[in-house]
C-alpha cells in the first residue's frame, strides 16, 4: 500500500540523506551539473535512492535541487527543466515503489531578488512554477523546498508549489549558527510566515549540523502548530588532506535525531555529508516513537524580514504608525506622485525611530499609478526599516503589488463587509500569507450601533475563515466617527470593540485620531480616547508615533489594564536615570561568594520564583544559614530600601523584593531552627497595628527560637488588644514589638500603656528600622534591639 503523508500524525517520518555528496562519491566532478545525471546516469541516481529506501527512509527526495531554469541555464540546460525534473521523479518513484514517498527537491535559484538584486519576485515564481509543475505532473507525492536563505525566495516557491496542485509542501530554510539565514531571517519569523502561507510542514535543513538545528526546531515549535521537519548536515565540514569531511557519525546523528524528535520534530533526515548509514541509524533510533504532542496557543503575529511582532495581551500595546498617508500632506503627496519616495522613506525611518513597531503605508494620491507606487514604496521602505507593514489601499491590485514585494507577513488594510470587497481581498490575504483588517462598514455605511458593527464584523470573520484565513490573522476595526459630528457614537465604537472580541474571538484595530477632527487640541482627545479604547480591549491602535502623550499613554494603559505586572515596563521607561554611584553596603555585610552575590541580586530583582532554588543550592554548598541571612539577604533588602528612597525603585519593586525575601526565608528558616537549646520562657512577638512589615520580625522570631525561647508569633498588623490578650494568655516573659514606619511607631507606646493599665508587668522589647534606643526609652519600653542578634542578647538580659 502506498505510504501517505498523513502517517506523520502517528509516527516520525524519516527523510533520506544527501544526494550531492553521494553523487560526488560516485564520480560527479566539481563543476558538473548533478541534475544532468538523471538523464546521463539514471542507474547511479536510482541506486542512491534505493540505498536510502533500504536504510529506512519514508520519504526520498529527487535529484533536482538545482533543477530550476536559472541553475540549469548555467550548464546550457535552461530549456530542459521539465525533462530533467520529470526524469528525476520517475527514477525516484521506481526506487520508492510503495515503500517511500517521493518529494521533489526544490533548492534556491541562486538569484538575488529585489531589493538586494535585480531579479523580480515574479521571475523567481515563474522558475519555480515551471519546475514544480513538471515534477507534480510526473507524480511527485510531496514538494520539498529546501536550503532557502531568502524569505522572498521561499515565499515565491511556496506560491508556485501551491499553484501546482494539492500536493503537500514541506518548507525548510537554512540558518547560520542556528540563529538567522544569510539574509537575516530568524527561525520564529520563518515559521510564522511559512505557516500563514499554508505550508504542510516547516523546519530547517543543512546549516552547521544537528546541534544548531536543535535550537531552530525548539524556537519554531513555540510558534507553529504545523509538523516540523529537520535535515541537519553531518556537522560542519572540515578539510582533511584536500578532502571535505563531515565529522558527525551515524551514531551521533541518531542521538540528535531523538533530541530533535523530543523537541517536536515530526520528519527527520540528513543533509550534506549524510549517507545511508546515517539514515539507517536515524531510522532505527526513531522507530516506534510517536510525535510529541505540542499545544501551541494561537499566535497573532506580523513580521518583517527579520523580526516578528506578536500582538498579545501583555506588555505595552503595539501600535501602527499612521504617517505614511498623503491625505492633506502636500509634500508627501508630491514625493509619491514624482515616484521619488524620499519623504516616504524618511517618514518611515522617523516613525520607527520614534518607537513605531509597525507602519501603515498608503500611497493613494489622486491620479497616481497606485500599483507602481505601492510596489516602489514597499521595496524602499523595507530596504531601510525592517518592521511589519500594513498595506493600506482600496485598490486590490495595489495591495497585491505590495504583497508580492514585501518579505514577511504584512497586514492588509483593508476589507469591508461588502461582498465585492470580500471577494477581492480575502483571496489575496490567503494567497500571500497576510493578516487582514476588516472595517465594520458596508454599502449602507457605518452602522450607528455596536450591534450593527458586530453583525458586519461577523460577516467578515466568517468569510475570512471560509477562505482558510486563520482566526488569529483577522483584525476588526470598529471605526470611530469624529466626536464633534457624531458624539453619541463614540461609546458605540468602544462597546463594539468589546463585543467583537468577546463574540468573535478576534483582535481589534482602530484608527484613533479620527475621533478628534474639527476640534482644537486634538492631542488631548486622541490620547484620552486611546486610553479608553485600550480599556475596552483595543489591541492595535493606528496612531501618530510623534504624539508623545499617546506613546507614553500606552505605558500607562499597560499598567492600568494589568498588562504590565508590577509596572516593570512602566518603571523602566520612566524612572530617572540610574545613579552612577553604586549604593554602598558595609564591607562586613557584603556577600562573599558568587552564589551569595547571585542571591543578593535575586532579591534586588524580585526573582521570587527562583530564589528558593538559589538559597537551597547555597545551603547545600555549605554556606552558614546565619551568614546568608546577615550578609546577603538583609543587606539586599536594605539596598532595596535605599533604592526606594532614591526613587530608583518604586512600590512594585519593593513588594516583589519583600515577597522574594519571604520565599528565601522559608528555605533558611528550618536550617536556623535546628539547634534547639533550653526553654528560656515565652516571647509574644508582633508587628503593630497598621504595619505590614514582617521580614525583620520573622528573623527575630527564628533567632529567639534558635536560642531556646518559645515564640508565639502573632504576625503583622496586630491590634493592640490582641497583643495584650496574648501576653496574658501565654504568660509571656517578654513581649517583642516591631514597627517599621514612623506612622506606626506610636502603636508601640499604645501597647505598653494598655498593658500597664491592665496591670500586665511583662517586659517589652521594641525594634524595627525606624525605632531607636532613645525612642524606646521615651515610650517606657524595657529594651531596644537594633537587629536579631541584639534581640537575642536583650531578651536574655531582660530575663535577668
Ligand atoms: Co515598606 N517601607 N512600605 N514595604 N519597606 C519601608 C519600611 C520604608 C522605610 C521605605 C522608605 O520610605 N525608605 C518606608 C517607611 C518610612 C517611614 O515610615 N518613615 C516604607 C513604606 C512607606 C511603605 C509603604 C507605606 C509604601 C506604600 O504603600 N506607599 C507600605 C506600608 C504598608 C503598611 O505597612 N501598611 C510598605 C510596604 C512594604 C512591602 C509590603 C512592599 C514590603 C514589606 C514586606 C514584608 O515585610 N512582608 C516593604 C519593605 C520590604 C520595605 C523595606 C524596603 C525593607 C524592610 C525590611 O524588611 N528590612 C523598608 C526600607 C528599609 O527598611 N530600609 C521599607 C529588613 C529587615 C531585616 O529589617 O528593620 O525590619 P528590620 O528588622 C531588623 C531589626 O530592625 C530588628 O531585627 C530585624 C532583623 O535584623 N527588629 C526587631 C525588627 N523588629 C524587631 C522587633 C524587636 O522586638 C526587636 C528587634
């Protein structure tokens, strides 16, 4: 029975290994055309295929890596593309029988595509189309796009592959050092773009060996739910006695194959330097393994060539810079009309410099050839700034021109609820792997109610889904009217945002500044409306990046809507520059080892999740728990306090540091309390009412227990009456009070007065950062302790 690509749902599929290096070992000379061997030496090519099938390959790849017209032209074979590719597929099919699938191997054209070179997207598309069509006609089961470094080239190949018939397409790029392709694309961006383009599997081949590709596969696994494919080289080649040698053995490649499968790979094979021995070892190693189940939450993302912008519900909201729009901008319109694009590019650069993570591009000047203008603008903008673009036009041809030349995943701005618009735009989004912005208007205009807008949004979303566009790639603009003309409708827009998100589960977009047309001080209205819209759930505002109030307002939005936990981002953005002079910690209290230094830093950073492990490790290494408390933890929290004083830190950081201390202390505490001694008596401890600081009081408690006291810890924020009650009930020898604020210190006096008024003679010891010996004496306390050690001594003294 013929194998099916669907098998990868149940098992790991094994791809074959290298063809080129195998042909070389069979006599292919340097400079000779490998693809010609499909015609001249078919028996050799077929023998290699058979060896791979016998080694356990589920998929074998044809000898057509350079079988496109550009490459074949170099050997005078430019007019034999169909013949060579068809012959190659026939050879592979005969060798595969029903034991393996045949994938036509499609490598790069070797051309530099615009803007880096002269070759156009259409020319490259045509070359791939010719090659893939021949291979598919000859019966190729799969299309394998491989060793691509240019995102534009693999996009063109992908379109050609999809246009050649319903054959699964596996897409592989090659990454230098596991980080970026030669033209700068990172694995995440590649995966996002290829997933939206409709690949059947994405991944990487070639590169510098399996260790590098493990990083690539791990990164891709986070952002795509597609099957992952990987074909590493047998390591980085080295030259030994004039021979190119690939270092990795079959056993090592097999070990890595298992690691790659564990990282999420579904299809594993080999590239340069691998041979049937490697594939046999890989096949044996992955036999019986089932694909790892990956749960990848839907990812809303747009990309440039070398970066991905995630539109998520965390952090500062992303926005789209709106300034490349000639409406009412004479100089820009003139620049576009003249086809110069100088101001367009300057405007793009300035917006990105002002912090715009994404740009809208509208070149709709009356009378201009918008198709040519869009093409040129996109090419030139992308040559200088690499951010995702929103291609903004009412002309589908202009949109398509932009989609072709933009290397990445753009946003189409826009489609609306009219059938004509949906039919023109949605197929473009699907074809070119773009996200789409739907305007809630149709032939009747913009509905005045939120419900009316929701109805149109639903129509757009349903149509987009029917075209195969993923829900996470649909953005709805609920359109705001100007408040001066339609005041009652502004709140309807906001309600619509909420409704659309809740009912349709898509992201929302809004051109914010429309709201203020016709009114003075537009920036006041714009920034307020922006904040309101974000409060209602707006995901992606379109706005002026030069409006500082709006830009900064987005940081405030992030804090106020809980998108910026502990206001970390806000504080980073707005705190005064860090004082260069280091904050001094006394010599004696300085952490002495790297480990302690790390713990010190962890308290400063508020790393409450990792502190326990760090402290545990330090204790296991033999650090004295008391030393850890006195020389690392306490100095660290004190430095937090100093930073707070100097307005370098703010309340969220104080809170995080406090929680981190608590987590650290949970680990240290049992170690401190192991040395039990005699029972000296009972001490009732409390932080006084109104004060929630208890780190110091907790340390005092542990130390007292450690020295033989029974401690009744009443906790923090403890009412005076409760303390007095406990002193009597527990027949306490000493009451220990803690206060850390000038506002709560008087509570200590209140406790002493209440005790004495009730005739309770129990001795009282006081402490806490703000308390002094003088103050203790003034309120009639029996003792004062500056730190936990002093508290132990003072308690003993009070015991007499
Ligand atoms: Co807090 N806080 N804090 N805080 N906080 C302080 C105490 C300030 C000094 C910071 C500042 O402004 N520079 C300040 C008080 C200023 C003042 O009154 N003059 C302050 C403020 C203002 C506030 C808030 C009002 C902030 C706000 O909301 N705007 C708020 C108060 C809420 C409330 O209590 N109602 C607040 C909140 C917090 C937390 C929650 C974020 C966190 C506490 C977490 C917790 O304890 N579970 C916190 C922290 C961590 C601090 C700092 C940074 C550290 C305190 C600390 O743990 N020190 C502190 C700044 C500082 O002190 N440098 C800042 C380390 C311990 C080991 O020292 O002095 O407590 P310790 O204890 C020693 C010693 O005094 C003695 O032994 C201990 C061990 O050696 N000892 C006793 C203590 N109690 C004893 C009792 C005895 O009988 C005998 C000895």
